[in-house]
């Protein structure tokens, strides 16, 4: 397998936004999830969650670009917070905050069209790598298998 997170440099993080503003910190957080001890990895993943899926249901521009790296990390046995990564992927797959708001208040759709698009792109990004679920469902970690099963169900619906 290639070096984890090798493709981070191909994303223009400094030109896209997350919930805090510039998405420049996302590669650092992903690196900490990949190579940090359990405390560091969980803290970094919490920081990522706040930036790309705030409150567990509000995605942002940088979310879709981050999702492939989350899938990559979820596959790696040395990553200490794989279950939490899968939960984050499920939150992203379930996110419909902007679509719901736009359908309830159609005039906002024009104003917040970017947000609806980011939400759809993020869900597409989760679905694009759903083949990883086969590997996760075969893992010996029962908690990881359960989380992967919940994500698989969410993606099937």
C-alpha cells in the first residue's frame, strides 16, 4: 500500500473553506489521526468533525475533499480511532441540513445554493468509496463491524 495520506498535497486546502474559515489545518489534523497516539488521534478527529461536519450534521466546502482521506484512514489497522472515523462518515452521509432548509424555504436555495451543493458532494464522496465497507465488515473488531454495518445501512437507504 502507498504511504497513507500521500495525496494530501493534491488538494488546494488554502483555497477551500471549512467551518472555521480556511481549510489549511485539515492536513495537519488528518496527519495526527493517522500517526498520533490514541489521545492525539481522537482530539484531531474531533477537530476534523468540527471543521467538516459541525454539530454532526452541517457539512462545508472542504468536507467532500476530506472524505477520501477518512476512508483511507478507516482501512488502516494502526489508526486508533477507526470506529469514530466510520461514525463521522455516517454523519456526513446522513447530512441534509441545507437541503432540508432549502426545501422548507425555497427562496434560501438561491442564497445558499453552494451549501446544498457541498452537502451533495460530501454524500457522493462517502458513497464513492463504500467498497471499503467490505473490508471493515470483515474486521475482528466487533465495534468497528457494528459501525461499518450502520454506515452500510445508511448508504443503502
